[in-house]
C-alpha cells in the first residue's frame, strides 16, 4: 500500500468516526492515530464474526484440515508478497 493510499484510508476512517488523529508532539510531520469508541466496537464485532466463521469452518473441515488450509493460504500470501 502506498503512503498516499494509507493516508486516504486513514482520513476516510477519521471522517467516519472510527479513528482519531492528533498531531505528534515530537514530530511535526507525523500524526498519532488511535481508535475511537466506535472504532473499537467495530473491531470487536469483526473479531466476533471472524471467530464464528473459524468455528464453523472447524466444524466442517475439522481442526487439522483447517490448520492445513491456514498454512496453505499463508504460503500463497507469502509468495504474492515476494
């Protein structure tokens, strides 16, 4: 992700109320970014959904095959990022 894309994403999330941005007191070129209460709720909700999906996949595939699937996906991601 480029710096410009990250900046746009952060600005959008600030505008939507998920993040807050403050000037960094030690570096005028930087900003300190933190989650708002709304952002933390969204993060928690997303984590709960992820956990429910993983439990469902474990039921369908079994824990061993789910672990193998994760390992395979991690390898594919690593190759893509090379």
